[in-house]
C-alpha cells in the first residue's frame, strides 16, 4: 500500500512537471479561490461576532434602562431624558433612532422609524410631576410632524397632560405618553402597546386627587 502511494505520488509529480505550462493557471486559480474562500469565512465569522457583541451590549443597556425608577428619571437632565427615550425606542425595535434635540431642533428631540417602518418624531419634556402639559406644546409637536413629514408623532413627559391637551392628542393622532405610561414603558411595555391605550391611563377623579396630594397640584 505504501509503495503504491509512493509510485502514485511520483507519477503525479512527473505529470505536473511535464504539463506544468498548461495547468499552472488552473493551479494558481485554485489557490486564489481557496484563499478568497478562507478570507470570506473569516470576515463572516468576525461580522457575526461583532454583531453578537453589539446585540448583547444593547440588551444589557436596555435592561439597565428598565431598572431606572421614575425618581431617577426625574433627576435627569433634559439631554439624559432624551437619551433614555431614544434607548427605549431602540429596545422596542425602532430603527434609525437618533437624538436631535437642542438649538434649532424644529420641535423634535428624537427621530427614527417604528418597527413597521413608519417614520416618527418624538418630543421629550422632563417636567416636574406637579406641572401639566398644555395643548400648545402638542401643537408645536404637530408642527414638527408636518415639518419632518413624519408618519407618527410621540410626546413623552414625566408629568401629566391637561384635559384639553389629551383631547388634542387624540384628535390629531399624537401618542401622548404621560408619567404613568412612561413608567410602564420604562419597565418593559412596548411603545406599540402604548398606541392602543392613547388618551387614557390618567385615572378618574380620585386618581387625580391622589396625584394632587402627592405632587402638590
């Protein structure tokens, strides 16, 4: 068996030498193709590894975001609150999410796309719980929706909405995320689930009475 293998190997070597001028392009091509295949495999493996690390980082960051209490949210700066809202949007599968708040933001603090592809514009207001969002602020957001040609407008606040502002939000299809809904969103409820309860959740008269006793207004 070993002798036969040696004879076969020698014969193959002789054939390579005799016909080298004819077959060398094919040999080189095979080597190049093999090298490119190995490189492609390495790039694919590296890409999967980086994507996995990025996904794990985002998941861990979303978990940490969900562990924040509303008291911690109240202590945030306006920019930190906008970043939190952007992170919650990303957690829920929104894409192209970016914080754009600041001077000249044209009424938008966060922009992006919902998981179904619709464009959204978000206004974030970190107010004290004793205040209330007036309808004029929702009008500003409606203007931003028109300006950016967005499909969905979302107003997120750490306080409540006045009755006229709730009516305005429902009439103009603005998702009004008040303090109670923000707490649910922060603790794991999805942004899309809040769309189905828009205009509600601020409680009855007894709830508003408890709110005034707690927050002073």
